[in-house]
């Protein structure tokens, strides 16, 4: 789930918070960063738990209405229709997911019954669900396509869900797009009657990337004054006091990566932080950061300060 860019974004968030008044120790900053990396799995499980709760609600209501049914009272077909969605049932009955939800005490959707019910009603009112109902055949692939569409168009954009996520963790607000994308990829990989087709993030596979972020935070925070001096006087058209804190934070992190991380190509560092600036800063800021970093790289090359090692890294 965690890519190098996401790691860099998390580093930016924690360094920015440190500069913006969160004056905790370096050790505590690193601990908070580590926690935020591992916490992405919690968000993923929480979203899967919501899908499970929708299926559980439909299953419970289908059982209730059958028990209470009067001889002439028609059954609501939507409960059984949702229960019959095999990809959704695979998620809802997945033993590992159930165990994780219990062990990690993820019980928010059990408490937010009304939200789950409202989400169910939004699902059955959607155009994609109505179209699915009219289909003559309902294969696993068609059900899978429906579930993917429902998640993209009904679940993920839900404003109430966003508020719940924000209330649970401010960090999750930034992680949500990444986790949503990861969850969609897992939905596309589902296979009929194959529990192992539902993937779960394995942070052990990303230990090197997480460690890279830890080292980057340490380099930036322990060399703050030196990094500031690297670009002082190199922005003649900008008042230093008016340079946005986020812009200067991104520049410092990029400089630290250029100088202290010999195994990362210069072009990779440049491209990554310019892309992050596009997403988190303003167009003018992006141009400013690009200008500063481009000027610094030329200077470092002229002064032989870039020491990149490895095949294809000597610059």
C-alpha cells in the first residue's frame, strides 16, 4: 500500500507539523511517523469493515422479514439481492478480516447502525444497482463489477463517511485516497470462492521504505539550520519571510535527500517533490520550488557535492 511517494508525503506532514509548532522530540516525531505508516492498515480494515456491515445488515434484515412475513406481505427483494453478491459475501465472511476487526476493536460500524442503513439505501437507489437488477445473468464477474462501481460511486464519495474518518484520525484524511485506491485494486483481484484472493497490506514487505522515511526525518530535523542555509540567498525575487512554510519544508526535505541519500537518483528526487508540490501546494509554489531545486542541483554538480553511487546513479 505504501509507495515511496506516500512515504515522502508522510515525512513532509510530520516535518511540517514540527516546524508549525509541534515541538516534540526527534524520537517522538519518528515514533509518530512510524505509527502513521502502520495505521494505514487500520484504515483499510475499517473500510472493509464497513462493506462487511452493509452485508451483515442486509443478511439480518432478510432473516427478520422472512420470520415476520405475513402470507400476503411481499418480501423486499433488495436484502436478498445484496446478500447474494458473492464478492461482498466473501469479504463479510472472511475469517482473517473478522479476526482483525475483533483483535483491533474496530467496532464503529456496529455503533453507527443508522449510517449503515442509510448507505444500504443509497446503494439500492443507485443507477448501477438498478441496472444490475435488470441483468438476465449475474455472474461473479458482473457482481464484482457492481461492487467496484458501488464503492467508487456510492461508498468512497460519501460525505458522512469522510466525517467519520476525519473524526477517527486526522491522519486518515490524507491517507484515504491511497487506501481507497488500494482497496479498489483488491476488489478487482477477488476470485469466486477464493478467500486468499482478498489481499491485506503487509508492512513487513515495506520495512525498507518505512526505514527510509525514518532516516529522512532524522536528517531533516537534525540538520535544519544547515538545510536552511543551502537555499538562503538563492531566491532573490522572493521575500524569505513570505516563503510559505510548506514550500520551505518541501525544499529542505528535497535537499536532504539530494545530499544525504547517495542511492537515490537526483532526477527521482526532483520529480517526486515537484509532484508532491503540485498536489499539496499552489501552482506558483510549484514553479518556485522547481526553480530553487534546479538551481541547487546545478550548483551541487559544479561543486562536486552530489555523490551518487550504484549503477545508473553517477551524475
